């Protein structure tokens, strides 16, 4: 599988709530995760992030993504993806009872690769905007 194919398979599995069980095959063990986001402050590994995303499908059962851009930088063994996350808080869970409010939240992934697998990830996301749209703050 090429870096592009691996990156997209990981991105799609993660963004559709498949969790670590599905995402692990595309990643290095103990791959780190970073985000300058209060909602993800305690999330430091790709495993924890994949499980966090899986958990989002409880309160946001209709969650989906709209891919805007997907690029491979071969020289730096990096893949960048930009997308819009869509979801409505109509399910169980979340910090408050279902608000039936929706978000359309811009975000980006920066994935670095080693030996054909995701070695680290940075998520660029304005969590305050998304959580505010959902009525969670």
C-alpha cells in the first residue's frame, strides 16, 4: 500500500469512528498525537485519538466528513488532509443532554510516516468553535 493509500485509509477509518481496532494497522505502535485544542489536551497518542473519535459517534451519530484537500509531500514523508467535520448532537452522551444543534467544523491532519506507517499526527482544529456550535460550551 502506498503512503497516499495508507494515509487515506487511516483518515477514513478514524473519521468514521472505527476506533483503534481498525486504525492500528496503519500506524506505528505508540505513535504520538498533538493538537492545540482544549478538548484534546489529554490525548497524546494516535490510539487515544482514534478511540476519542469513536466516542464522538455516541452524541453525534450522524457525524461525517467532507474532504477538501489531500496532499502527499514525498520529500518530508508527510501527508496533509483538510476537511469539514459535520455532526448533530442528537444521540446519547456528550457533556450535556442532546442539544440537536449541529456543527460544520474545519480541521486538518498532518501525518508523518516512517516505514510506510503513520508515525505521528498533528490535528489543527478550533475546538471552541465546534463545541460552541453544538451548544456544549
